């Protein structure tokens, strides 16, 4: 290791320490912090975020990285330098006054959004959203792009992704899914969902969740499971990856699938190389790939027929008497229901991506200046009717439902859909490489799949661009095919479509 | 507020943010952190501590403070500048190589101490303790002192305290207490301690503890109660003060009194002026005064006859059936037992201070070079026999029992004894100012006392030196008198002495 590379690692390790503290401050705020701690916590987080920003944009770091780039390091060091230089150049392109203005505007916007949603008054939020769109356009210009401003924003969450490519793939998805949704909606059969509804004690749900976490391979000696209003996962540091869930005694599916979903995220974090902590090779490659991990475990595995054979005995153990006489097929039906909803976070496997495609198209058009913030409510509702056959009762369950835009997150939603697509790509390839996968899942042996994911995805960190990583893992150019085939096969069997 | 003062506040607020993150990292480590998180957590904490140290010793901060000192600010600003300058000058006096050597040596010493205690092998720890004593002598020389090196170390925890003064007061305490202990030991009466031993469900202990916290005035909307191996309290930030306790179904006294003790610490932190956060006026004045708050609530209040009238109905509520037919007098006897033990943390109200006096005398003699580390085990055991009539079975329960020296904490123990003395001083003055105090305690109305403490102690932060603060609160020069009178009166009534 050269002396310059050592100095680079030292700088990165200081940033890592600050980020680790920030992760804990955020996690704690969502899980345990007493209510009166909020004001101080915001101040503390802002101060630490400022210290991180100063370090990440320090010209001395830039000079060090420029000096290191292209010198004859080993492949790992070269990848770290390449990606850190990429991060540095992105960070310094955005002028400080724009960073400040975005922070101030989004702070106001978050409050305005919360009030607008509670009171169902879109005009309370619209002007601030308009300002945010303007600022994001300026940010995109500052960051630079080849084809269109949206690409510059996408690149933050999904390095190298381009709006035009995504739009093409998403159009294919939409064309295929809209009729599938329509057909499923016409199927009048009872799905037997009551099986997992009502009178399911929280203690049993918690024990079940922990049991499954352990079986899946989430290391609880190197992580935790706690409660929060909205489930999330976060890596505090290597050896400390935390998941949250949320229990509702009337609804087992919520906690069951949010726990499995977050475990997918958490196992990705636990599989990143610990010796590269704080460096790009120790980081997740993109939000899309991150979401592919959560979705694969949640849907391709957790909602598979094979998983029901594994799950049923556990349900019987943790809810004595409740699941006597139930067959795996009944579970399979109950957890695979297509039912269009106005609300994204309540969406099923088939309709979810349609919610995302709608959002991305609106964001892209806003950034291009083709539509105005004032047009959003009606465009939203029209598209919901066209794609899902559902019209939101009001703006609160329509255009105001998501918090993301109030945070200035544009280009973020598409990563959810990419996650669905990548999950299907990876699952297909894993089934090819692991011919016994279904049997293994049925008997609760998840190690072969986890090992495959560790090898193909987790251990690589940011070695390759996300799309190239998935390509290398599967041997094929990622697209919509496996995702659509998977949905057609699964719901074709379960529904009269 | 002048521009220079604003810059000072800004610097302090950055340090505060880092310290707040450090507090959360420590709290989390003791309560929730998964085991595999330890290595990363140590790295993160060390990095943040380094950032704090850099800022606290930044010559630019020193210059700013020197410039501000003596300029015509208001009294609060002047007090902040005076105390910050004091902290700055102390911090820069210790050379960096000594700081590093102490950190490295104490890290090794902590491991060696743990092993030495487990294996009961003093020689595993003695050489490292010898090195630590040498380093602490160097630290004392670097810090400077008027009379003796020990004063320089004491000053870190109890600003302005002098070894000679403490030694004089502690000698008086010892002269008075040794016969009291001796007499109590000869009293053969059963103390009825089984009342609070065995079969006390943890859920009941937890509910009882939270009930009492609320009644005492600890704000659970601005704080938490959690579990840890050793109870402690910490302020993460204003509005976020956390206590921990430890439950043992066979021993109610442990959790009951550790919860009340930590609540005393916590209410002090909650009573510090939030608008002075990160500045000396927003900080506790000393460890001795801090301990006076915990001890006053734990002992003068929590083990008083009046408190038993309050406690008994709660015990009946949280442990149905268990306390039927029990009288407050029986509780009073059971929680006020004098029983010399070799172990400090198991010590009762009367013997506790004697454990401390022993430690301070040994520390002081080591720093003066009058004794050698090799002499410690025999000196320790002789003194235990002389003062408490107890001889430790081995070094593990003798000279190796405390972790403090392995951390380099010399001059720290005396603050525990000062806490006991100050608690008695404050209690005496509070009783004078609040003639109905006993009745209020008996009916669970703790607000008058808390208000008195807020007014006399909490709200002042570091406005006065600790001894002057207690003097101002009570109207008398602090000494051993009230403490000894309190113990004689209480145990005179309970024991045949």
C-alpha cells in the first residue's frame, strides 16, 4: 500500500466514523429517541452532516485522488480510487449555496407536505414542490448530463442509469402488466386472505420473524431487529446491521413480509467486505441492486409455493391451533393477491411497478419542463385510472401520498422498479445455477441461495457499475423479460388469466 | 452577543454535536449494540474523540477565548468564557505523546485487569498499573499544581478540590464511622431483608421503577429507562437523558435503588439550562455534585422512613399479595442494613465512604511516591480489616475489584465520597427551607424538593465552583458534620448503637 493510498484510506475512515455516528443517530431517532430529543437531534445530525460534507469535498482529498488515479495499484485499490473520485467530482459540482437552499427548502417542504397530506390540501405543498423542482433542475445542470437533466439525478442512486433506457424498459413492463392487472381484477374468487388476518398475537409474530431471520441467514449477532413506524434497515458499521419492523395483531402479512424484505437489505450489508469499510468496495453498489436483494427474498422466495412448505410448520409452532388443517396452497393464494390500490406501499407484486412507472414519468416530465407542478393531481389520477382502474379518493391518497418529493428525492423511485426487475434476473440465474433451490427453500435451507448472492453480488461492493454487476451475475443483459415471465407464470397459475 | 462570542458558541456547538454522537455511541454500546459491532464501534468512537480533541485544543479557540476574557460581556457569557478557557488551558497542557501513551497503556491495562481479576492474578495487572501511575505523575506535572500532584488529577473531576482538604475531612469521617460500623456489626438482630428478596417478577420491578421515576419528576418524554449490565445515566442531548437499570428477580433492592440513584443523576441533567447546551453553563459542575444528586434521592429520600409510606402502596400494587401485612417500619429496617462487605459496589450507606477513603489514600501515596504498586494488595487488606472488619478472600475481591485504575482514573474515587457529604449538606438545607418535606415525600409529592434542587443546583451549571455552589445552596461551608449527624441519627435509631 503506497503512502498516498494510506492517506486516502485514513481520510475515508474519518468520514466513515462520522457516517457511522450519523446512521446510529438516525436509527435511534426512528426507534427509541424520546420525543423531546427531536430538536437537539436535528442540530446534531446537521452538524455532523456538515463535517462529512466538508471532508467529502475537501480539495486536498480531490488532489490526493487525482494523484492516485491511474497509478499502478492493485485492482481493488484502483476500483476504490475510481469510485471515490467519481463521488468527489459529483460532490464538488454542486455549489454550496444550492446545497444550503435545497436543505432549507426541503425542511420547509417536509412540514408543508405533512400538513397538506393530513388536511388533504394540495395547494399547501404545491408551491414548495415547484421550488424544489427548480432547484433540482439547477442541481442537474450543475452535475451535468449527456441526454437530459433527469439522468444527472438518477445517477446519484443508480450510477450510470439513463432515463431513456429505463423509460423503454418500463414501457414494456407497463404494456404487459396493465392487461394482467385488469384480468386479475375480474377474477371473483375469494383469495382466503383471512387466514393471515385477525387475532395474531404480536409475541408470536415477533418470534416467527426472528426464527425466519435466523433461517434466512441474517446474523443477529451482527445485527438487531427493532420496531419503528415504517420498517427500514441500516448499517451502523460492519458487524452492526439493524432492521426494523412493525407489528399489527390483525395483519400477519405486514410484519412477515416487511421483516423478510428488510432482511434482504440487511444480508446485503452483512455480505459487503468488512475489510473495505468506508471505501467504495465496502459499499452497496446502488439502490436498485439493494432493492433487488430485498425483493428477491420477499417475493421470489418469500411468496413462492416452496416457501409455504417451509412457513406452514413455523406458523403452527408460533400460533398454536390457528393453522391446523391449513394447506400450503391456501397460504400461497393468501399471500399472492393482486388487488390494485391507490397507495403504493400497499401495492402487491404486480401493481407495484406500475405505481413507480407513473412517478418516474411525472418526475421526468417535470424536469424537462413538459408539465407543471399544478398539473400533477389530475395527471396522477388519470394515470391511476388507466393503469390500475383505481381513482384516489382525494389528493392525500393520490399525489400527496409519498414523502419522497418533499425531501427533494427525484430519480429515486425508479430504483424500486429496477429492484423488482433485477430480483427476477437474479432469481432466474440462481435457479439455473442451483437446480435444487425450490427443495432447499421448502426445507428452510437458504444457505445455497445466500452463498450465491454473496458470491455474485454482495462481495463485490462497487467494483462494477450496477447494471454490469447484474449482467456479470446472470450472464445476460438485464431487461424486463425475466420479471414479466415470472409474474405471468406465477399469477397465471393462481388467477384465471 | 458580540461577533467573537458568536464564533465561540459556534465552535462549541460543533464540539457538542460530536460529544452528543459519542454519548449515543457509548450508550448504545452498553445497552443494545450487537456483539459483532464492538470492533467497529471502538474505531468510530476513537475517531470522533480525536475530532473533539482537535477542536478542544485548537489554538484558534484558545486565541478566541483569550480575546473574549475580561471583555464586558454579561455574567453568563463571562462565566462560559472563564470556564471554557479553564478547560482549554487544561487540555493543551498535556502533550500529545502523553495523551497517546496513556490511551495505549490504559487499553492494554483494561484487558490485563479483566484477566487478572478473572484469574485472581494480581501480577498480571501490577506492571501496567505501575506504568499508569508513572504516566499520571507526568500528567500531573504537565497540568501543574500548587501543593501536590494529586491535586492536578482531582481537579479534572472536582474543579478546585485539594487533596489536603479532602484528607482532613475524610479523616474526620473515618474516625466517626469506624466505631459506628463496629457497633452495627455487633447488633445481632434480623433486619428482615427477605421482604425484598426472592420471587419478585421483573415485570413488576420494571413497572414499579417507571412509576417511581415519574413520581420523582424524571421526565420520560425527555428520557428513557433501559437495561445494561451496570446501571448508568447519560445525557445524549437536552431533551434526551437516558438511565439504565438491571433487574434480578431475587433482589428488588438492586433495581429499585439503582433506578432511583440514576434518576437523581438524570434529573440533574434534565435541570441544566437547555439554552446553554454545549457551553459550561449547560454542564454539570463536578462529579461530586453529580453524585450528591444521585445519593440524595437514593439515600436521604429513598431510604427514609417517609419514603417507606410512599413506597409500600406501590409495592402492593406492583406485587399483588406479596406485601400484605407489611408495615413501613419493616421496609425501613430492610433497606437500611449496615453490613460490611469486601466489595465497594455492594456497600451500604455507612460503609461506602470508608471504601472510598481507603482508595484515595492509596492513590495519593502512589502519586507522591510514598508507596509502590507492589505494596497495594497488603495495604488494601490491612486497611479493610482495620476499618470494616472484613478481609477480602483474594485480590479479585480486594485490590482488583474496581475497573477505574485500569482506565487511568486517579482522583476520581473521592468524588463518590464528596457526593455523600454534599447530599447530606443539601438535604439538611432543603429540610430547613421545606418544613413539610417529610410529609411531601410520604405522600409522593417530590416536586418541592426537585424544584429546590433545580433552583439551588441544577440551573447554575458551572456558574460557580462546586464547593462554592454547595456553600451558596446551603448557606454553610461544606464539611462532614451534616453527613455524620445524618448517619448517626438514622442508624442510631435503627441499630442498638
